C-alpha cells in the first residue's frame, strides 16, 4: 500500500503553489523560485533537480545537516556542489506557517520561527510520509498501525496476525525501491513455505540527486562510535582517466577498511554513475573480500570502476605506514 505525503497542519493551505512531492509530475511550468521544506532524500533530490534547471532553490529544515545517515565527507561535497548551483540552505530553521500572497509576483510567503520570511513561486513540502493504511480497516484483521501509519513485522515479514504479511515502505526503514522489492519476494516465499534466507545485512542506498550518491556498509561516524579500527582510501574522479574524459572532476569514491583484517567495511561514492559503481563494493563485502582483492584485480581502462583499485592502493599505503 506504500505511503503518502504528510504536510504538517501549519503548512496546510489551499494554494496551487503549495505542493508535495506527489504533485511534482503535474506541474505545467517551471517556477522561477522554490522553497523546499525538508532535507531528506526526496527533498534533496528535487532541490538539486530544480536547481540544475535554473530554478532559485532554498532548502529549509530543522536539522543541521541533510541526509545525516551519509558519510560526512559525502554530505560536505553534496552541499558544496548544490551551493555551486545557487541552492541556499536554511538549516536549523523551522517553518512556522505558510501564507498565500496576492501581490501577483510571488505566490507564497514562508514564515520561519526565527522571524525570517521568504516569498517564493512554489513551496514544495517534503516533510515525511505516512503509511497508507487508514482505509484498510486494520482492526477487522486484528492489526494496528503506529503513529506513522506503519505496520510492525517480524523477521519473516509477518504482522501480528500471522497469516498477513507486510513489506516495503509501509513497514518503515529503509524504504527503498530495491529493498522493498526484496522484502516482498521474501514475504511471498514465507507465505508459501518456500525456503529463503534473511534480508542481506549490506544493501546499497542510492540517492538520485545531482550529483548522484550511493553507499553500502558503515560510515566513518558509525565505525568511530563502535570503536572499530579502520582506515580510509579515496580515489577522486579527476585522478582517473574516465573522470577526465567525462568531465567529472569533483566526484570521488571512499573505501573504509578494517585496519587489522583488511576487510572492506563500507563504500561511499558521489558523482557520475555512483549507484552503478556501488555494486562492486557491495559484492566484495558480501563475499568477505579484503583490500588485497581490489589491489590485485584488474579493471578495464578507462573506467570509473578503476577508482576501486586506486582507493584500495591509497588505503594500503596508509596502512603500511602504521
């Protein structure tokens, strides 16, 4: 059943210039300016897309950083490139209310709790989504949803009513198309008694912003919190022939490697083809591969995949000095 957008009550005004992400495909023209409320995945994706089309975009969110589950260096590079497209970030700011304007130039005023006021052609609300369970009469099936409309399931995707299964966005994190598809397959297997394993521990996350971003495994922040010894290896697209050919001089690939076992703990990419490149790191991690595999293997030249070898050599050189 999926989810649906949930604009907060203070943002609910009847105006064609106030939309949610579900309304974007129905736009008939580009606005000159846009305020994106929310810096999650959907908000950042749309903010970067409209900015690339020449729209003046401002992103507002109460959080201090967008996409906080990403590697910090990736976030820094994303914000740098979006600012280069003239995106303005108003982070640590909360929207107090929206006001319809009748001045014939800007359609909506966005009032922030700090007292700031922004007039804009379009306000795009990306402030979360609720499970689309209101119309399902869950009580009749012995089910109940949480405050976000989501259903609780066990590791077999069974709900509290054992012959009813749920998968995808309606059960919450990670709410990705790829993981939801696999959850659905595993739930169907369990429902029909077909042997199947659990969800993989390491799955790729893809963010289709401009620039594209993808990751798998641990971040530096999580490894630090877990006190796992690690080293980093970085390859910048500008160092790779293919990066120079395609003109992507700002993208990079980062590997996180266990300092003792040399296993790959995480891979993080920003730039052209990030969501395709990430699967190499995912496969190495899934097969318990180490840094040495990437050092010793041969990649086609010129390709962006060569970044894995360069990043592995970078990590190896750092480890050899310790």
